[in-house]
């Protein structure tokens, strides 16, 4: 099967949308496929941040991945900054990237517009993301629409490098994550649920206590009327609840809608299903948290494995551009 790579930036808190859209697919395919999962801590530095929080969340995210079922023997699990080849290849790719194509990235335009002082790393991090992808001969990158442009940049840089110097890099393809990845904010169902949402009221965090999850779901915004139907355009609030329940149960949202006459019944079912889904993950997370040295040892081993893959790729790129004799 094709090699697939997924990264998790340790800013904000992982939520149920991250679980169904990114974590569960890693666990589902890891035994039969070539999977790379990493904590992209360097990407967290592109905006104003608390260093202690980045460090804490990096370990927290890795622990949650393990608690959710990621098997470090079946997939490659590591932290980006533990593998210096990421930043080494980043610079080599900067030397084939153009300022214009970097500045045209939609996320750069949106995020820089909201800041008085824009870090250069915010401009160049899509090139670092390309390095993340190309280091491991990645075939597929599951991304939402907001990141698809970055994968296109990685494709362009790979093709340009291969054409100008030598056929070093696999050209990756962006693939759509599961439909469940488009879980919306409970307080504002027109927005996707986000780790960096300004208010936590509509975000079902993986480490929220069960009573908090239930309270958020019971207070979720619904729609005018009383009919329970899956119609994201006409009934975004109810449809979002049905999408969450579908992700938890594996039953299509259209079918689930037939089981409910009132919004209150639907919310109760969603609350029960979400709590049943995250409780085992939380229990394993708290068990693993008692032994952080075990998690760090797994990440250390993962970094060594990653370097075994990444070092030859960087060496080949250096040889191609003339830094090292072929």
C-alpha cells in the first residue's frame, strides 16, 4: 500500500474531529500499510506561542496517539524537531522555491493579515511542510481543503527539483480525509471544529471530562423547527450532530436521522456515543501519563528510525545540488 504521512501541530487541544479525521485512520491502516505519524512541533513556532505549552502539548499529543491505538512497532511515530533532516531539507527546498509561490499561500495571507508582526517562518513553513512530506517518499497526504494548497506546493517543488537536478523525490498526492473529518463547531456549525477556536464551548476535546462533553453537546446550536434530518445546508446544527453520531457508530447520518423525533433525544444519543468513544482513550492516556519516560523512549526510537530513512534522502539531495560529491 502507498506510504501515507500525517502530522499534528501541537497548538491548541486535540478534539473529536482530529480523532475521526486523522488519528482513527492511522490506527485502522497501520498494520497493513506504511504509515508515518509525527508531531510537527516546528510548525507551532510560526505564531506567538508559549514555549512551555509547545513542549507540554508535544508529549500530550504523542501520548494521545498511543492511547488511541497508534502502534509504534507498526507505524513510524516521532517528533519533527528530533529529526534534523527536516530542517536540512527545508533549506535545500527553499533554494528551488520562489518567493511568489510562498507568498500566495492562502493560510499565509489569512494569518499574516491578523498580525502586526509577521514571522518569516509563517511565510516559509509550507516549504518545511514539503520537506516533511518529501523526506519519506510519501505517496499520500490526507489533508482538508485548507491544507491542499500546501501539498500542491510540495508536488511542484518535487517535480522542479527532480527535473532540474535528479529524480530524488516521490511526487505526493493529496487525499481527502474521511467525511467525519468535517465535524463542525457545536457553537457555530458554519465553522469547522478547530484546535485553535477562540472559544472552547463548541469544541469536543479528547481530554474533556465526560460531564464537560455532555454539557457541550446538550448546549449545541441546532436549527429552527423540530424535524431531525441530515441536510447540512438547511440544517447545519442538526446535521453536525448526526455526523458526529455517524462517526461514533459507523451508521450513515441519513439512516440515523430516522431514529429521532426531537432534538433533545438526538443530543442525548450523541453525548452517550461520544463519551463511549473517548472514555477508553482517556483511560489509556492517564495510564501512559504516569510513565512519561516510556513515551519519550518510544519517541526517541521513532526518531532513530526516521533518521535512518531521512538521512539517505538528504544526502542524495545534497549530491544532486553539488554540496557533496556523488
